[in-house]
């Protein structure tokens, strides 16, 4: 039985409804987080293993970050998945992110603003639940 079989049939698989930014964010999160055996989540899990409630929170966060990016600069390409990758790494303080990316063309002030915006979301983590699904934990309380 596939995990999707346990949910309401109105629920659509995430990759069919999710924008590229959010998908890239999730791929980075799976790659950068470790399970209980210190193995990367991406080795054994993918987007379909993430609980739908967690996916909903992730989508809200990604949309809020994209809105913040628009405020910083209205000409930033919101579909550029590199921004999603660096949002994930910067907010989780992985030692990589916007400050070491290829953003010189945006200027130091913009890069600093992107770092500040990403860190305002606070760190987040993936947790393997007793239900076999990957769950998303965050302190961010935005809308």
C-alpha cells in the first residue's frame, strides 16, 4: 500500500501542485537533514514520504519567503530554485547559503537582506514519525 492511499482522495500528490521553488526547498531539506541513523533523509525518503500536514506548512513558509524576496527586490526571479536551496541552508545555519552563493550581481545589501529574511524563519528539521511519515518541525509562526 502506498502512503497516499491513507488520505482523502481530494489530496493531490505534491509534485503536481507545488511550485518548483517549494520542490527545490524540500529536496534541499531532505538532502541536508539526517535521520535517526545519521543517514541523509534523501537516501531513504522523498517528497511523497512527507506527511501532508507538513507539506502544507512548508508551502506556506516558501510562499512567505518568496513574498519577502519580492519586497527586497521586485525583479528577483521567484522561480529560481537556487534561492530555495539557499533559503533552506541559511535558515538552518548549515555554514552555506546566500552569503557564499552566486549573488554578487544583486549587491551586498540585497544578499544581507536575503540572509536576514531567511534567518527570520528560524531553523527547521525533519523528524521520522512513529507513523512512518517524515514530519516537519519549525518554530516559525507566520501565516
